[in-house]
C-alpha cells in the first residue's frame, strides 16, 4: 500500500531527518520525496510504501501527528487512493 505524506510549516533544522527517522523505525519505505522552502516556509511531499510497515496505518498517522506537534509543523498521511480521489479534476 502506498501513502502520501505532506509536511508544512516554518523552516527549521532537522525536519526531514526527524520524519525520515520515524518512518525508518516503522519500516516505511520512501519512494519519492520533494521539498521546497518559500519565504521561510517548509513544504515537503513524500510518496511512501507501507507494505512492510511494522504497525498499523493509523499508528503511523498518530506518530506523524505527534511528531508534527513536537517540531511545530503539520504532518499528514493519506492513502494514495484517497489522495488521488480528492485531487482529481
């Protein structure tokens, strides 16, 4: 199963490292990543593979949400199919 992770917030050191560490600990594979900084705001999108994940999808969502609170950014994980449906024109 694939998922889409978005991270948005004020730029600071360590955002990518902390998100990637959490994903690695749960055996979530990063397939693609794009990030940019615009006027001091950080924006990242990741496509991830959760096939070998060691916890449930909802546990990953909760862990990312808690990490986001701790580092003061908004982190969201959605199933790829739901993301695609929401953004279809």
